[in-house]
């Protein structure tokens, strides 16, 4: 009789322990991919560069940001922008404003034929990519 009680108690404790360990798994630690709202992507002809502004929210820590200008066929034109230092480790739950002028491209005949692609990657490897057609920044005269 005591053996049956001990066996039943061991089974019950094993089930409870397994339940507790499963409930504390990684499922509770999942974060959403970064959210990126591109607010500006304009070509500044006087400086021959692209001005990029975006608002980024990320539950997980930001790992890197990258920006590139693409032609109408999806090919990269000019220099790309990549940053895995400035924003690395930033937890942007309240959002962070991103603003650069480092994307340089050759003079463009028709800005409408180009678009900007901005990619944000978090430390878990989750990526969000947004694209927007380039606008032309008006020059002050």
C-alpha cells in the first residue's frame, strides 16, 4: 500500500514539476518585430544625398539599421547606409527618432524612379523593412 502511495506521489510531483517548467518557457519572452514608420525620404539635389527620417519602436533591443536607394528595377544605386553601433542595444519601446543624411547617390534625372528601403533588425534577428518613393526636397532660393 505504501509503495502505491509513494508511486502516485512521485507521478503527481513529476507532472506538477513538468507543468511549472513548461509554463516558464520562452513563449512568454517573445517580442514583436520592430515597427518602422518612414516619415521622410527626400533627395536633396544641392547636397546630392537622401534625407531619411523614421520613427522606430522595438520591444527587443535594436541590432542594426540599414538604408539603401533602389532604382525602378530594384537595383541599388549609390552608397548604402549601415549602422550597427549607434542604435545597437537601444530598447525603443517608447520609440526612437532616426534621422540621417548619409545616403549618397549620383545625380538623378527623375526622382520618382527611385525608392528608399529602410531595414531595422533587432537582437533576436527579427527584421522590418519599409520602402517609400523618393521625394524631391525643395531648395530655398
